[in-house]
C-alpha cells in the first residue's frame, strides 16, 4: 500500500491490526492469535498495546510523562 509499504513487516502489522479490529467488533475484546493477550485497561495497571516494529503489551508506557503532565502545581 502507498501509506505503509508492502514489506513483509508492514503486511504482518496490517493483518494484526485488522484482526484486532474485527475481533473487537465481534466480541468487544481485541484478542486474536496475531497479538499478545491484551488485558482490559484499568487505572492501576494501564495495560496498553504498543504498536511498533513489534506488537507488545506494556503496563503504563510513558508513565513518567503522564505523571509529569498530570501533576498539580
């Protein structure tokens, strides 16, 4: 595709994202065999699906930045 290329990595990422959206639309949960288990988000764990050259679940990514911007002065 013109937007993300047609490399094997781009095709794999596109398939994972499409499968996640389809699973979410069908069941309300994005879990599918192409991504790691992604737990429901809660304010303590803050599980986030990080999509980059790999797909991984990270708890509270960029937490320090989030805390910096949400501090009260």
